[in-house]
């Protein structure tokens, strides 16, 4: 049911339930992390380097596949609460399948990694179905002036729960035989998604403005082009994100690269997860508040300095203390990224703009560069070495940081913003 007026009490009510939602989500996501668990699982299944290094990038690229279509079809959703529940539900079957297959059937041999990777791709596409609708849904559950706080607190809870999840991952990988230990983790995640989805029933939503539904996909594409042609600052932001796409294969390589150098037990993936999400939680909250004060674009630069810290530490690591420090830096980067990237989408769109359109454009236009960096990394690792490839990726990340810092303006500092796409109708 939609309230006629939406005030601070409604904002706090939704923040409470969003915190519960993120607690289940955060605990569950510790079991298939793309920066530790998935790459090490693929390595143990015997996957080739290009597949191992693609985990974070494939997740992002596959999530981008349905977003333009969902942004178009999402205009027809009248009941966003039902829409967000239905969208989240598509993520559950692939994770259930992966959990059942590896938890109980325990396949082995060269085809085992293909089974899991197929489930992983389907799950990632399911996430892409969620993102554009989620952007619209979130707009209706918080006050704009408290946006950084809302996202910061929510993602901090996600990562606090993920810290506990990481410790459970460590225990699970130590106690159950391979590959059932990983499979049981995937089943736990599927259950967590189910409970988190049920909590959407309790949110209070702002009244939605009645808008005409655009049923002409040709017109919709022209609207997308107008966003890109008219919003030069958003274009500059996209250019920097294309360069920063080099970060995705790098993230997936840190745990594997450290494992090759230090030969630690694979159950350390749980500790890496716990460290990352603990730092990610504090980073999410602090950088969210800092972004509200000084601007989220400026904070986004800090985020990628954290990612560069992780890369430098991985390249120089000689003992387990260094390995843990990699994930300290990675946690700072990932926590700040979640809050800041989401806040920037809302600021680029403005109060009247279509958030799901900006969200879909960002992910869709950067996805080809994610794939490009994955492919190049897979080609060059056998030729030059993983360390050399990481250095090459770092050059592109530095270039992206410079483009972001020097050529992209803080969107909320601009006096004018791009009009909503429906103004063309």
C-alpha cells in the first residue's frame, strides 16, 4: 500500500527493513564472492586462467545484458513492490541448481567447472534483471536529502552480516569435503535470497508520479541517445568507467595470484571474505556520509585509490599478512563503490530523471570493456605471467582515475540537469 505522504518516519521504517533485507543478503553473498570464493572454486575445478580471472567481470557483463530491455519494459510496472519481488525471484533457481549439483552430486572432471560456470552466468543475468527495477524501487523508499545515509547504513549492514558469513565460509570449507563444501554454501545463499525477498512486502513506498508508458522501443532508443548527447558530464563519467573496467579481472585474480605465491589453504577464502566485508561495511558508511558532504564523484576517486592499494599489495606480497592486507584495501574499495556508484546514478539523473535508464546505460556501455579486459587478460597471462598482466591492468585503472578526477564534474554541483526521457514523448 502506498502512503499519501512520505516523511522521516517512513524513511526510518524502510531503513529498518532494508537493513534486515541487507543482513540476509550480505550473509548469503559471502558464500559465492567473486573476489575470493568463486575464483578459487573454479581453480580447484580445473578451469582455464581466462575463466578463473573472469569471475567479477563476467558477473558485471552478464548483469548488463538484460538491463536496457528491462529499463524499457520496467516503465509498464505499476506495482513496484510486486515487480521487485518478481525480479529478485529469478536469481534463486540458478543458485539452487549449483548448490544441489555440487552439494549432493559432487561432479568431477573437466566438465565440472562448465556446470558451475553456466549456473554462475544465469545467476548474473538474473542480477541484471533486478538492477533497473531496484533503482526505481529505491527511489520510492528513502528521502533524497538522506540518500547517502540510507545507502551507507544499508550497505554497512550488508557487510557486517557478510563478515559473519565469511567466518561460516571458513568453517564450511574446512569441515565438508570438496566440492560439497562449496555447494552447501550456494544453497545457503539461495535460502538467504528467498528470505530477503519476503521482506520487500513490509516497505512503505512514496506516491509515484503518473507517467505515460512508452511502448515504442524505437522512441526509447532515441531517448537513450538524447541522454548521451545532452548530458556531456555523464558521458565523461562513462569514459572514465570504461577505463576503470580493467578493475574487474584484477579483482578476480588477487586470491588466485596470492595462492600461487603463498600456497595457503583454500579455506582462507572465508577469512578473505570476512576481512573484505568488515572493511567494506565501515567504508560504505563513512564514504557515504563523506559523499553527502563533499560530493560522491570526489569520493569515487578515493574508492579506486583503495583498489589500487589492493593491486600494489598483491604484487608485493611475500607472506600471509600481506595477503590479508590485499583484502583490507579491497574492502575499502568495494564498500565505497556500492554506496558511491548508486548515489552518482541518482545525481546524474536528477530528481525528475529516469534512474533505471541511467543505471542501464552505465552498465550496458561499460560491459563490452569489461569483456575486453577479461579476454586480453586471459590471452596474456599464459604469455607474460599473472603479475605482468596485473601491472598492465593497473595502468588502465590509473588512467581511469585521472579521467574521473580531472574531467568529470561533480553532478550535484551543476545547476542544470538533463530533463527526463519522457519529455520526448
